[in-house]
């Protein structure tokens, strides 16, 4: 009798399975055109910000407050896919959305044991339930689920259905999708998973809340072992693997998802709220290392201190790392303020560009002596940081010691407007207080500029000599183009500046690496700066309080420079050597300089002495910017005749920075160029006044 009842039960189960399948098929045909599956509703994905190689920097919860990260099959461990199909739906690639055999087996087991032993849902049916959830578990709901599965199979490929499952499957709490689960439970992407991790991820969606490894490790372990047992039975894995993982602990804690470059990521999201994936120029490994460095440095320096770091590639302008604060979520340090874009006083960091312009104009050479004594520039009386004066020093030493008076003397010689124009050509943005234009105080930090703009400016020193720096581009913020008017700075002038800054000793305890760098401290110890570069990369560091409060004793050399050197080392990028000296860039000892260039007096002092009333020197021929063909098809070049007007003899002539002969009274010069290319000719008269032309020899 019992066997007869069993036969009747199993026969009834099979008939039910067939009937359900037919009902599902009929419903699918009826729904197919009138009510297509709500696939469009699955686009409520978590926005993610990635680095240049597609690695996750930061993600945000979707509008429902859930972590739902999209994932492609090529981003998931293929063994996990095999294990999932083996356990959930072995005939996934064979059925059309509904598996009558699996459904009949499930009904037969339920009839035999009078309880649900296994489910008959295919992966496609589970996807149908996930995109159109229904709380009730009725026959009608099951039939609709089957109909939706059949519809999905007609519209999507098997790979697309799998990707939907891997994106929507629940994994406990507000985690949806395998990628959210692996990042949260294992702190890794879903590639290269271990066997126990794969088994857990297969088992979790069936009961995501009761099998969570962070809350119920024993249940998670038991469910995972059942998945492994099934894989052993089908021959997918060896029995030894089951024995190996049998005693493993499945306790895990939920990790926060990656949060790199949070300030930039927030701006990216606000700027493109409808985009799901936004790519930046950052490098996640570099960003991660420098972010950790900023946090540890701020902790070491003191409370309420923040640190910002920007690293850029001068060759293409791409930003590799952008650390806006020591910790965005640290309220005690005002971490939510992005100090890479905050406008602050740059201190002495602009001095290298003053010296570069002075080299370019032929006012001085590195070994020219300049006075560091009290001076009055129309009521402006700059003083040095330590309130002392060094007397007569070389220009090289004045820049290395960051002396204020020599810098102001040279800025008066080249003109503050020239410095402002150079910054505009580089694409750096700056601001002045009130309606005043640039004055002599600009050279000592009397303007506002952000860390990113300073890095933009220094890219002009690290780039190919003479070429305007490429605009910084992080992939999110608008790109700021330079004015495009005139060259940034001539190659010999850049080389001299770099040569001087490379000689600066590193801070105590820092690695002895070959970089050129400059530090700066703003008035009142509010901002400490350090910016350095090698033959390719530029790193800028800011240290201070975001609320602009003074920090007594804070200086660029003591506080920002050690971070700068650590940043170059910890970035993990190979050091790039500096380019060789360009044509016209030579080191000359002081005794090799023309007498008028051995000591710089400045325009004001010259005028005060009443030494000269005649017209200043002017090179009448060749005109500035002329292209001159001297070879005329022959191997050797013919001399170029240079004609001078005005000025007081004797005259000292220089071509590409090299003296041509002894001072004399001749106003015509026959100069033989070294070869084709750009060249400059400079003349200095007895009063120290200069005239210069730039030509191109063909």
C-alpha cells in the first residue's frame, strides 16, 4: 500500500511539474508583447569612480541605499561560475529558462519527504524573481516567475543572464551582487577566489541573512560545505579539497568598500550624477600610498593639521594622485575640505620662476653676486624669514637659501607683470586681494594660489625644456588651458633653475634622491609648502590647518619637505633622470662672466647713480624672431652680421650664453652660429643695460 501511495504521489508530482511548465509557457506567450520583463528597472546601480586602469577608487550606494556594483563575466573567477552552475542549475546552458526535470525532481522530493528538499528554480528563474520580486509564494507567483524566465531567455543571451544574476543576487544586508560581496567580505575583486570563498558566495544567496559569515559563521561554514560536497559528487573537485576546507573557520567581518581620492570622487559624482562609471587619470596604487602617507604625516605633526598632496606626470599633464586631506572623515582636521583646490598664499614657492625670468633676460647668471641687505623699494621693505641679512651672495646661493631681498631685486628687474604673464601661459590660476594688480610682494607669496595650480606651474620646469606645460587633467575637473601667448620659459633658463634646486640637501632623515625642489612658508606660519620634480614627475605638498589658523613653528622645510621626499619614494614609480643641458646652458665661474654680470645692482640703483643718460642699447639687426638662412646650400655657415644702436661702450657680446670676445667699442659683430636651430644674442653695455634678440638659424 505504501509503495502504491508513493507511486501515486510521484506521478502526481510529475504531472504537476508538467502542468506548471505548460502554464508558464502559456503565460510567457501571453505576457511577451503586452508585459515585457522589467529589465530596464535593474539600472539602479551603484555609481563607481575608477582609476586609469579601471580599478575601483570609490563607490556610492544606489538610490535604494544598496551596494549594487555591475560586473562582467570576464571580471569573475571562471571556477566560481562553474561551481555556481554545478550547484544551482546544471542544465543552465540546455534549458530555455525552465527546467522541467529539476522541477519534477523538486516536487517528487517534496512528495516523498513531505517537505521542500531542493528547489526547482533555474538561474534564469532566480533572475526573474530578483528583477520583479514578489513577497507571496503562491502557485500563481511561481507561474509568473517561470513565464518571466522564458521571456528573459528569448531576449537575452546566457552570458547576459549570468551577469544579471551576479549583479543582483543578495549577499546579506545591503549587499547585492558578487562584486559587492567580495569587496565587503574579502576586500578583493571577484577574480582569483579561493575554493572556500567561492563556496560561500554560491551558498549565500539562498539564505543571505542567516548565512552571513560576519554574524553566523557556523551556518556559513555548513552551507559552504554542502556546496563543496555537491562539487565533489559531480567530479568538479577532488575529495582532498573537501577535506582541506572542512575545518576552516568562516568567520569574516564586513570591510568598508574602497575610499580612495574621496574629494575627487565626490566632485565626479556631483558633476555627472547619471553616469554609473566615471574614469579618472589617477593610479590607484599611487593614490593609496600617498593617501596613507598624508594620514600618518598629519598624525605625526599634530592635532588639527591636514596634509594635501598632488602628483602629476609633466609629459602629458595627467594627475596620478590627488589627496585632498589627511582623512576626509576626520572632523577634528576639517577633513572634508579639499586642500588641493583651496586658495592659499604660496610663500616662497614662486621664487624659482623669478630667477628663471632673470636668467632668460640676461640680467644675471647663477654665479652673479647680488646684495642681500636692507632695501627700500618705494616703501616696500622686504625682510628675510630669519630677520637677518647675508650681505653679498651669489644668485645660486640666494635661491637656495630662499632669501627675500635678492628675489625682490630681481622681480623689480624683470617686472611683476612678467611673472604674472608666465603663470598665465602655464595655465595656473591666481588671485590678488582687492583690485590691485601684481606688485613686488608677489614674489614672497603676496597672492592666492592652490596646490594644483602650483603643481601646474612646476610642470613647466619638469617638462621638455622650453615647452609650455601640458594642462593638468584628472579626468573629472575642467582642463585649464594656458594663454598660449609666447613660450613658457627658455630651455637654458629652466636648466639653470633646475641645476640650482637639485643641489639643495634633503631634510634630515630623508632619502637622498635626485630631485629639484623648493619649499615655502606663508606669512604667520599658516601654510607650509614643498614642491619637487625629477625628469618627469611633479609632486606638491601642502601642510597646515584648513581653517587658516596659524601653526607656530610650521615651515616648509621642516614639515612639508620630508613628506615630499617620502612621496617620491613611496609612489612606487621609477625615478626619471633629468634631461642633459640644452644648447646655451653652461656653467660659468664668476671670473668667466662679463664684468657687468659679475654683480647685479638693479635698475633702481643704476638710475640713482645718474650713470647713464644716453639711449639704451638696441640690436637693430637682425630683428627679433627672424628666421635666417645662412648656409645657402653650402656645408659651412656664413657669419651673421649683428648691428647695435645706442648704449655706452665698451660692449660685451654673448651668444647662447657664451661670451664671444673681450669687451670693445664695435657696434657691428660678425657671429658664426654653431648650427641650425634657435639662438639668442645678448649685448651688455658699460652701464649694465642689456639688449637681446632671438632668431632661428636655418
